[in-house]
C-alpha cells in the first residue's frame, strides 16, 4: 500500500486507470446494472468474479506497458440515495464500500504493476444533470459517511467522479480533509466545455481551491469527450497546474444523447488516443489517464501508447 501523504501518481510517473466499468459490464458482458450501480455486483460470488475479471484486464495492460495503475472501487453509486433504491441500509453500504477496497487491493502482486486503490465517490444525483443541488455544507454532511468508511480502509485516496457543480465538490473535499484522506475531484462538462451549471472548468477548479484552502490533491475531467473540453484547456492558464488526470468518454455524443441511447458508441480507440496526445503539451501535471463511458482496454491501451509517445 502506498502512503497517503506520498501518492505515487503525483511523482511524475504515468498511471493509467480502467475504462468505463458500467458500460463494459452492461454492453460487453450482458449484465444488467439497475441504476448503473456496479457496487451491487459485490453481493454475489458471481458478481465479484465479474469485477475481478474486469480489473484483471487492466492489471495485465499496466504490467505489459510498464506503467502504474490507479483503480477506483466500483462504488460510484454506493451512497445513501442510490443505495436506498437498491434496498441497502447505511450499515450495508459501509460494508460494501469496505469490501470493494478489499477486492481491489487483493489485485496487488509482487510481480504486478504498482496499484493505487481509490475509493470512488459519485454525485448524490445524476452525473449528467445538475438537478439535485446541495450547499457545500449539505454535501459535506451527505458524503461524509462514505468518505469516512474509505478513510478506515487501505484505500490511498478518494476519487470523486462526474461532479457537475461546485458546491458538491467543495463539500466532498472538506469531508475528505476532515477524514484525513487525500481526494481527487473530477468534474464533467458539456459539449461546450462548461459544467452543466454553465460555469467554466477553470472557474470551478479555482473556486474549489479557494473554498477548501487547496484541499484536493489534484483535479480531473471525466465523462466527456476530448473534443468537448479541448478548447477550455488554454495553455499557460494557472489552473491547469491543478489538473492531474483525464478520463474521457469514447463517444462524441452529448450527455443528453448518451442518456437516450440504448446501444454502445465505442468511438475509435486509436483516434481517442491521438486526441489525448494532442492535449499533452498543455497539461504539465497530468499523470493519470484512462477512460469513462464506452471505453475498454482497447481505448486505454491506445491512450497509454499515444500519451507516452507524445512525451518523448
């Protein structure tokens, strides 16, 4: 286990992540995930094996490429509101979050790649729409239980993915700071490169830093295609120094279009890798690259190769 005060992905070495867990399980494995909740797979032996097989693909990829691997637990939906929809009590959710860390941590081997285990936190509401809005104080109280659970495990950090408004990000960052565990804050953006609230990505990152005394270890962008946010990444902007990771979608479709789609748009893995490479010169601190909806090991392999080549 890495030390929480020395996150290896901040050392300058490349770490890849997995791809789109939920879209892979649903469309490639043919497994239904009610409410897009992959944590429910932990409830059965068969589901746990699905997760091990899924993660194992990326362990092999990282080992073959000679890079580090950051793996998020399958707990993006494992908070109170989504848990209640699936019949989970608060105690059951705490147990799921602990079990998720243990499952991912067990993937570490002496001859495998360095693996950083991240406790994944998702938004209280829909990741695509800023509809369930909280104040920063409300968000801190809401997410504290899950984050405190992760703080009591071997997880090195918490990653809050697909956040779409600042107050929730501020609350999560404060909760993680109180719990004594590092946090990466990842925003999603629309096709215009702005958060669903209309705020620019740079303004959102600067506001979170200002309201948390710079608590996040780093920031990320996820669940959007590179063509959606490339224009927002203006070289030389100070806030880009805080951007440490990218997890893009395979599809160029908007969030609204993806919501309405009943088929998988996997895009073009090589093209996606090239689009990542085009951004590298503008992103001096990004060391974590991976995928989100629609991506699988083909995309992550192409992204890893392109990113590495662009740095030579």
